[in-house]
């Protein structure tokens, strides 16, 4: 798949010790990444991997090391954070690079391996392979999440066109026709009624018309497969675009697979949003518009792609104009200009007539009502939020796209008539989406409004690879995106945001230090978001390939340790987070683990953490004092102990512990606590399907609360 020749010749005869060290480093990254990690008061808990995982990882790495001994020797540098981790160095940055994030480093090692191989995936297999991948990802999303946000409303319009042959939706929503694909009550999205009081969707009709054949043939599953096909065609389009610009098939293939396996395309493949079709049309128009000797049919195809864009969303009208201007700039003659401009003019006129027929006005923007939708002041939050917000930020999940910054400069220097429209397209999308009050997009994976220009960004990244090669820091950027992309495809609920300023992905896929405390949040008022943003901007800029340097073991070690240092600096900027500390402590609760430092094994790892407040007074917490939020506990029985001292030591009853599943409307369950030498002790039993839980202390006498302790009990054991 990935095939980027670095330039410098590899080591001819690496020492066996270096090869063994590199293979062991990558194996440890894989095993510790899958086994997980947790925090303990004086160090870390490292999970014990399953024997099947050990066997699979060992077999794959033995084959890889045998085939590419030179690459295996370089993997040693990726294991540099492991030295600090197994030594139990009590730094937040070390805890951050434990557990699942280690898989990002392992992915970087595999990227280096693939980049050095001569074999490539046959070109004809790219679209089928990408299509299969996207069908899998889209299918899991449709089953585990279902259509959310704007998706069901596009489906409702398609259903109305098919069933009633009109666009009026009042009856459709009243009859609940959405229940075949959406199991919750659904209200229509509209702000302005039609000329005769009808309810029409405020969403543009283009996507609903586009998916109509798939909806008619196979309903919602058919639409998911169709959207996956569009994503696969986009991958092929980007591959061809890079190949034409660089004349490097290896770089083109690498760009295509990085696009396919990373956010934002992988989470959006199969979802019913306008962004992927818009990205395909934009890439199609910009790629073919620069070709010399394009026939009249080719010019009309470019014009048609531009003409369709405004029907997907009115904000794409400027992109349509850019596509036409770009193509006309390459052929400044009257006949080609007419072939390009007339379809777009006809599309604009038809769009105006369409809105006049439905609403009585010509301007498509008026369907959003009189409320102002955009303001330049929003850019202060929207722009950094779209890029670096831990829930919605594009670069948080696909940091390799940072390389597009120098890449767009390279593209403009190489071909101004091609580079300037690409640069303007990126700037326009950033400005318009960032200035909108809903810059995050709603209930959707990260980077939604930037998806249309992601092909441009990937092409720019490919130009950097052609010029500089794959550096050590660049491999880490790619590896991080592969980790977030593939993990999100396997469990799509992790990348569908819940808009509470803490990312579901980084709550679940963290080790001994949760990444939600290290990344900025722009949905709510995150107190340290601006310093954290500045820190990660500097970190990403430092990762740019300022010079072409071969990714040696030493450079890989320096890059990974720089990531540890950045995470440590972020932890110091953000300060403590008791809620995250509780989750960090319970990640391996009840599982086999090894304590470091000390290297002693525990069949059932315990959990200990500090409470959110040191003094519990019932009158100050009438709804209860939170002592654990969103704790990822498995079903089973647990002993809970609250160490501290009751105030005053009287005959008043002790507080009760309340637990509830972390979902709206979940009932609360009370646990009686009794006094003992440690403070208060009780037992709670979590049935299957509970998921994450919230713990609260209710009523009773005041208490000085020091720490909370949880211990998993053997199955079948009676009350403690």
C-alpha cells in the first residue's frame, strides 16, 4: 500500500542486536497498546495481553523483521517512551503515551515498513479495496449509531420524492415514516414555510436526489453502500491527481491509502452528508480543469461538476465558481469559456427558480430564516475549534494534514494557475465554516465542514512527501491518523461527538492519563483552551519536514520523546482534572496487570483516586457529591471503600452511594455504606449492559474524604 522511497539507501547489514531490539520495541508497543494501562498512586498499571494477541503479534513481526531487517532496526527509536513507562516515571506525559495511544506509534512503524517496500497494490484493486473498507465502516456506523443529525432529514426528502412525488414533509413527519431507520422522535428541519404554508426541509435537495435511486432499491442500507462508493471514487480521484502532479506512482498510492484509512474520510464513508459528494465534485473539477487539450465533452463534465455543487449546499456556490474560473484560466478562449460558464449560469438560474416556486423568494440563503448565521467574531472560536477542538478538530484526528501548509505553498510555486484556486478553496471553506455559529456541525464525526477540501489538503501533503520524503515526525503524524481512523471505524460511536467538550474517543482510548485533559475544547468554555491550542500548534509546526531527513532510530526516538514532552507540558497547562483521574484509575479495574515501578503482578488490579471535593457536606450537595464520572466499569461486583473521617463522629447515619448508568434518564441505584477502620465500605453490583457509570455520595453525615478505592470481587461472591 504505502510506498514512499526515502532517498537514502538503507543499512545493508544491520546488527542482529539492533534488529531484535527494534522487533521487540514494536511488539511491546502493540501488546501494551492492546492490553491498556491505568494510573495508580505511585506509578502505573500495565495490562497483561492475551496469549492469542501475543502469538499473532510475534508471528507478524518475525515475518516483517525477516523480510526487512533494516526497517526492523529502526523501530527501536519508536520504543523510547516505553523506557520511561516501564520505569514508572511519574509524569503525565509518560502516562499519556501508555495504553491505546501506543498503537499510534506501532502504526508509524508499519508505515515505515510499507514505505520501504517495492511492492505496490495493483492499481485496479484500489477502488474495490477502498469500497470494501468503506462499506464495512459505513455498515458498522449504520448499525451501531444509525442516521443522526442532518442524515435522517435527507432520507425523509428522498422518501417523500419516491412515495408522494413532492417535497412537502408535514405529513411524512406526522405519520412517522422515519421509524424504519430512526428509532427516536424526529422533528422536521425548517425555519421558513412554503408559499402555501408547506413544510420543506431547509437542507438543499441535491443530496436527496442523488441518493434517490439507492433509496428506491434498498432503503437506508442501499444509501450507505452508495455513499461508500462515492468515497471510494474520491480516493481514486486523489490518487490520479497526485500521480499527474508528481509523476510518482508510489507517492500517489501512499496519498490514496492515507486518505482512505484516516479521518475524516473513513468516519464519513457511508454517512448521508453532502460533504463527501462535494469533495468528489471539487476534486474532479480541479484535477481535470488543469489538463491541456481537454475536449468539449471534458469541459462540459467539469462544468457539470461545478453546476451540481450549489444544489448540495448553497455555501458550495463559491467552490463551483472557483472550479469554473480555474478551468477557464487554463484555456482563455471564448468557446471553452462558454462551455464552462453556461452550465453554471443555468444551474444558478434553476436554483433561484426552484426556491421562488417553493418559497416565493429567489435567494436560497433565505431558507435559514432572518436569524444571522455567520459572523466574523465567531472565527475566534470556530477556526481553532475546527482544527484543534478535541471533539471536532480535524488536526486532532488527522495531524498529517498539517503538512498541507507547506504543501499548498509548493503547489502554488509549481503552478500558480492550479495552486491559487486550491489555496482559495481551502481559505474559503475555513473562513465560512469558522464564521458559522455551528462550526462543529452537530452530531457527526470530526472535521465535517472541512471534508470538501480534504482532497486538496491530501494532494498538498503528497507534494511535501515528494519533496522531503517521509521523515520521523511525519511517520508519527501518519500513524496517529491511522490509529484514530481504524479505531473509529471499528467502534463508530467513539467518533460521533456528544458536544460536552470532552471527546468520546479520547475518554475511551486513553491509558494512564486521559487525553481529554491534554487537548483544547471549544464547544464549552474550556479554561486552558488557548494555551493548549498554542502548545499543540507549535508541536505540529515542529513536526513539519523543514529538511529531508531519513527517519533513523535516533530521530524516531527524538520525535516520540518530543510527543511525551508536549503531553507533559499540556498537563501542566491544563492542571488537575479529578473527573479524568477517576477514569484513569479504573481502566484496568479487575483485570490482570503489572505494577510499575516494582514489577509485581496483580490478578485483579484495584483502583484508587482522589475525590472531586475533599470535604463532603450534605447541605452543600443536595443532589449528591460526584465521586466518579463516566467510569468505564465492566459488569460485576465491586467493593467500594471511601477512606476518611466522619464529621462529627456521632450516631448520624453514614451517607449512601448512588450509581447510575451514564445515559439520559438512567435510574439511580442506592448502595448502603457502613463504617469500618478505613472509613465507609459498601458493595455494588453492575448488571450486563450498564456501560459507563456515575457515582455520587448522598445524604448522611458530613465527612472528610481522602480517597476512593474500588476492588473487583470474584463472581458469585456474597455481600462484602
